């Protein structure tokens, strides 16, 4: 009787579990408006973007900030603060109000 030698993984069935990780919901360099929810053991703020844990240094729970993703790992991401959340919207509203005031003064 002759047995065939099988290579690694050949002839085995998959058991409904894959070794890979799903694609990440964030991209390096992309910016997000978030609220810091917790503090890590190292003192960094923690937020979750579509379930992915993201560490943000120099923040505390309750902070609303705009972050930029700097690193993506298998199970988490790291980011840096680039400003306050909604700062661009606030600036746009302020500009609109100034334009309205200028129009009213011109009339």
C-alpha cells in the first residue's frame, strides 16, 4: 500500500475561520471627527471608528477632536489630533454670517 505525502494544508478542510483580518474601516492620512471615549493604560485617548479601536495621544474622555490616522495595525489604529471636531463647519458658518452682515451694511 502506498501513501501519498501531502504538502502543508493540502487535503484539509477549512473550519469556518480564516486567519486573516477583515479590511480596516480607516485609511492612513484620512481625517475623522471623533469623540474620545476612554483612556488607555498608557494615558492615550481611545475612540472607535466603525468598531476599530483608535489611540489618540494628548486627549481625554469627552474631547471632540478631528484626527488624522498615522498608523494601522491588525487590531487597532493610531492617530494624531489635527484640530477640534467641526472646526471647518464653524469657520464656514462664521464666514457666511460675516458676508450677510456686509450685505446688510451695503444696503
